[in-house]
């Protein structure tokens, strides 16, 4: 990108190219010191035509929901300094299986399937006035427990891979935004979360036995917000990241986001809704608590090898002061201790 700017300005790019190579080499040395072996950017390549749509690969579907606010700084008790994106990746053919299982629970406990599980109402055991669903079951504690166990079973039995990003906004503002220490990272919370999440999703897609094309769906927040998210997603596909080249993003992801309003029927977005809140609560508790279904979701978090450098599906950022806790959770989720450093 810098070379292109220099070329447009009419200056020689040779010196710039050499400087970039030297900086990349120095950066690689430092990363080796901090993380051990660093895999090359070419790790995402497979034998493809370079035109994913023409290959007609089957789809893997990523559903993303959010919890918290992405405003730059905390503004008091109504705007706590955390933000989370929770995502579930599901094979295209598994979506109907999930919906059928969710429908069965809804019919058993509520007599209708024409609504969506909504995490805040379930968590607080409140009525959902939009759908007319009563999550406190008229005070019947036994029925409430039966429903909770049925929902636990739905999460446990559903076939998906979990991803997430949690941003600790105050440390991010102080350590990265104000200092400008990392030129690779966005300075806004939402673009940062999109970048970190898609890096991990790319690693998953590129190392699956079957070559699948990723389709990313966000819950719609409104026309302006959706356009903003689309813009930042496109920026990732055009520019890549420090660890993933732009060509890899384009090879593994559809080039446009999809947006869905809050569903009024069973949909995998319900899982993303539950996951994003549990991730938020986990970060809020210093990454040491156990929110309602966190252990169930943790069993499904993507993990490859030692789980470092984008090979683990959940990223908390920044984490320098809680890295031991983060590493312990990663090990519980299947990271290889022999590979970690």
C-alpha cells in the first residue's frame, strides 16, 4: 500500500521496497522471540482457481452477533468498557438440522415456533413482548429448569464451530489508540473486532479437510451501521492484515456481507446471540468466570495446534495483563501444550 502511494507521487519505489523487506524481516525475528515458530502467510493457500465463485464450493456459514457497545471510550455504568462479537460457523447442510431441533423445543415449551430465542429475555427470565413468549413460566421453577436444560442440550448437540472477539476498550484506547504503537490495527473497536474475527475464521476454513467458501452474516443494526460494517469488511478483503494476505481473505470469503434482521423463527443467529453475551460476561469477569453456557461453547471453540497467532477461535484484546488466564483457557479448549511457548 505504501509503495502504491509513492509510485502515484512519481517517486522511485525501489528504496521503499527494500525498507519494507528489512522491516518485515525484523518483525519476523521479534515475533519468533514472542511466540516461537511463526507460520508463513502462505499457510492459507490451497489448489484453487483464483475464482472461488466459479469453483462452486459448498458454503460454510458464519453468523455474527454483538454484545456491548463499540463506542471508543466507556461513558459510565450504561456503557461498560467491553465489546464482544460472538460467531458460530455452520456447514450449510447443518442449518436445517439446527432449526428443526430449536423448533421442537419451542413447540414443547411455548406451543409455537414462530419466534426467536432472545438471550436478554432468557437471561433475565422476562416476557418478550414482541413474540408474546413468557420466559419466567409463571414462576414455575421446575419448568424453567427443564427449559434451561433443553437449551443446554441444543447448544451441546448442534454442530458448529465457535468464534469470538472481545475488546477491552479502556486498555485498547490507552495502549494502542493513544500511542499509535501498532500501525496494522484499526483504531476503532468494531473494525478491529471484524479483522481479528475474520483472521481466525480464515485459519479454520483454510485447514478444513473439505474446501469450503465462507459466507458471513451479521445481525442487521440499521442501514447506516450495516453499510459501515460492509465497508470495514471490504477493507479487510482488499488490504489483508499483518498475518493474512488480502488474496487469502478473498479466496476463502464471499466478498460481501449479508445482513439479517432479528429473526422471527429458528435461526443459527440465536446461537451467536447466546455466545456473544457469554463471551461479554466472561471478559467482564476477567476471563475467569463461567457464564451460563460458556463451558458448552468453549468445547466448540476452534483450536489448531498450540492455539497461538490466530489458531484459536476466541481472541481477547488487549490481553497482556491477563495472558496466563487466557492461555489456561486455551489449553482447556484443546491447545497443544507441547507446541505452546
